[in-house]
């Protein structure tokens, strides 16, 4: 007699994740986008703040997060 799989196990769909999917910012990886979005929560106006926009610009140019942050802070302090 052949072995039969349980039909309920075979027809189950994979569980969907409840986590929101992150759409990467053009030119950045998903990991960089997640990190910059998390960082933006600590700034007034979030992703629209000048600091975050400068960071994204530097990261698109090839800087890593900490280097981009240092450069953006320097620009924030300049008059």
C-alpha cells in the first residue's frame, strides 16, 4: 500500500510575514534604507529633514552610514 500524505499538510500555504516590507531608496540597499529610516525617527520632519537628505546623498555617493552621518552633522553645524 503506497504512503499517502495528509492532504491538509500538502495544501497549506506558507505563512505570510506580518512585517512591513521596506522599499529601498533608489541607490541604497535594503539594509541601508532600514537603518536610515530608523535614524530619521530621531529627527524633526523625519525623512524630509535636511540632515537625512544629506545623509542619503552621501550614502548614494558611496559613503557608509557613519561617514555619511559625520558629514551631515558637519553640514548641520555650518552656517
